[in-house]
């Protein structure tokens, strides 16, 4: 009786395996037939879900082939009739992404040693050939289409990344496409932009970093946008998750240093972020020495004086901060944010100084009024002329006006 049961089980297992192999073979025969593509997908899906064929390289090879064949048919049909159903741009873009994913699953399974310990790949060569032959399509078809359709993440991001990564993919061997650095950098930048717009800032930061390291340039920013977006990603990440603060600070410092070395004071965003990173770590000496080194080259740069004021403010050195902000505000090219920060600093220090003097000392009161409140008021008026609708500045102006009328009434 046991022998009968065992034999029945064996027959059932063989039957199941044969059925799943038949599904794979059937799906393979239907590959390339647009009107049969859903039937082919259903057959191969059954094989991928069944333990008997779920770990078979041929299963995923056929799955990938179905998608790539559908894509190729779509290209051919679109040349004749762009409105052909098989030439739908979104469907074709997804076919490339699906096919690539299946092929990547097939490759390691195709190199599993047999019972003799031998590795005899059967489908890897064709997979490599198909992927390499479609390398440009991931950029021009899949990436561009998905971005245009606002399928930013993961679709557009994946497509651009696949293209940019191809020259480094070991599995492609000597079939790896030769893609110039600028094209790869652009693809990584597009991947970063896709993830950023798709609200996935960490993958975006990684892509922008790769764009930067591959020498990304563009006519609008000379490549600075890759640096700026990377910094923005990490700033955003810190706001969302405090556990990444240390990593984000280190990355912002790295990018800012690189940006500062490349662009110098022409792009103050980098020195500003670098200094802020040092200040966040409490390394005020490093922050000051970095700014001072630049000031030796650019002694008339108001932004650098403003950074000095910011550093000394955070370090608790009010006198040095006031001196630096006063020098920055005295320059005609002083920017709005520096003026506003200077006005705030003058007002705060003035309030402290006023609280420390003898209320009956008229000379001391007048000196504080001139050195701090009047100076803060003049700086605010310059800033107000630059930007009319800033509630933050309006609040500072109101506070200064109140202090002038309350503590220093007209005689």
C-alpha cells in the first residue's frame, strides 16, 4: 500500500512539474504575439509562483523575453502606425522595465552549479545581448516616457538609473555599452530629479551624487544644480527623520566642500552650507578658518562677512558678530538675508546692552541707540527696499520701532 501511495505522489509531482514546464514552453511560443501577450504573461506567472519552476532560470528568461519581444514589436508597429495599440509608449516603457527585472532574476539562477558542480549557463548569453542591445532605449524610451507621464518613482527613476549603470554592470562583460561620462551624468541627474519630484529624497540624493561624480554640467548652472539638489535632499531627509541627521550632515559637508572647491564664492550656497555644517557640529574654529581663508582671497565679499557674523553669533561672541555684520551691511552688494540677520543681531544685542546700563545714564542710552537700534533700523529699511512682503522682517521692524518710541522718546 505504501508503495502505491509513494508512486502516486511521485507521479503527481512529475505531473505538476510537467504542467509548469508546459506553461513555460507555452508562454515562450506566445512571446512576440501582441494579441496573446496577456495569455503568455498568465502562463509564465503560474510558473513563477509554482515551487517546481520558481527557481528555474528559464522561467524568468521567458518572462523577460515576453516583455522585450513585446517592446520590439511595439517599436516596429509604431514605425508604421504610431497609434497601433502595441506601440503605446507607456506600455512599452513598462515592458522594458519588466523585462529587465526578470532577466536580472534569471542570470544568477543560470549560473547555479549542476549536480556535478559544473556551471553551464544556457540563457545568460542571450540575456546579456538583449539588455545591451536595448541600453539606449532605457533612457530615450522608458525614462523619458515615464517622466513625461509623471510616473517619476520608481518607473522613471529606475529607467534612467539602469541606463547610467550599464557600463559598470559586471554581468554584461565585454557587451557593456560604451556610454560617455556626460550622458551617464545626465541620466543620473534625471534619475535624481525623478526621485526628488516623486518625494523619495534618499534615492534622489544617491543619484545626484553619482551625477556630480560623473561631472554633470548644464548650460544653466554649469553643473551646480547636481550639488544643490543633493544638498536639498539631505536637508529634506533630516527634517523627515532625525535619525539620519549625522549622515545627512556629513553628506552636506562633503557636497558643500566639493561645490566650494569648484565654484568658490561665485556660488555662495556651498560655503554657506559648509559653514552651517561646521556650526551644527560645534566646530566654530574650523568654520571661522574656512571663511577667513576665503576672505584672504576675496576681502570685499559681503557674504563672507555675513558668515563671520553668523558663526560668531552661534559661538556666543556678540562683539565679534556685531563687528562682522556691521562690515557686511556697510557694503553695497550685501544680500537680503545677510541684512535681515544683521538687523536681528543688532536688535538683540541692543536689548541686552540697554538692560545692563543705568537707566539714568543718558549718554550711555544715546550711545546704545545710535550703535544698535538706529543701525538696526537703517539696515531694515535697506532690506525692506529689496523685499516688501516678508513677515519675518516686518516683525523685526515693529520690534525696533517699539523700542525706539518706548525707550528713546523724542525730547
